[in-house]
């Protein structure tokens, strides 16, 4: 049993290292674990829904989300080239005020 003190010394140093980790880290880790459990429960409920209804809800929700990006120009940086091509076809935030501030074109 010569190796027994070495095992206890290794365990003590591991516990010392774990004790030095700030409590905020453990709180965040706990929130992540609870979040994963909630995601699994929600996914199990969603899988029981009619796939046609689920597809419709995802399509409408994704469309609203995407058009909100286009309207407010808050898209992620990697989607900016795509949104730059699509944005001229849709209204944008502040476009009405800019148009009202300018003088109307006189057509003869």
C-alpha cells in the first residue's frame, strides 16, 4: 500500500484546483446543463407535432426573422453580401423619413 499516499496527494491537489475555480463558472456551467435538459425536453415535444404544421411554423418564423434582418440591417457579417443583394427590393428602416426629407422630383 505504498501508492496510497500518492493517490491521496493527487486527490488533494485536484480538489485544491477545483476549489480555486470561481463560483461564477459553476453557476454558468449549471445554467448550461439546465438549458441542455430543457432543449432535449422541448425537442421531444416538437417531434410529436405534425410535420406539416411544424414546417409551416418554421417557414413563417424564419421568414419574419430574416425580413427583420433586412429591414433593420442587423444581419450577421457573413450574410451581408446576400442581404446587400436582396435589400433593395424590400423597405428598410429610415427609408420613409429620408424620402420625405428630400424634395419631390419635378417631371415635365
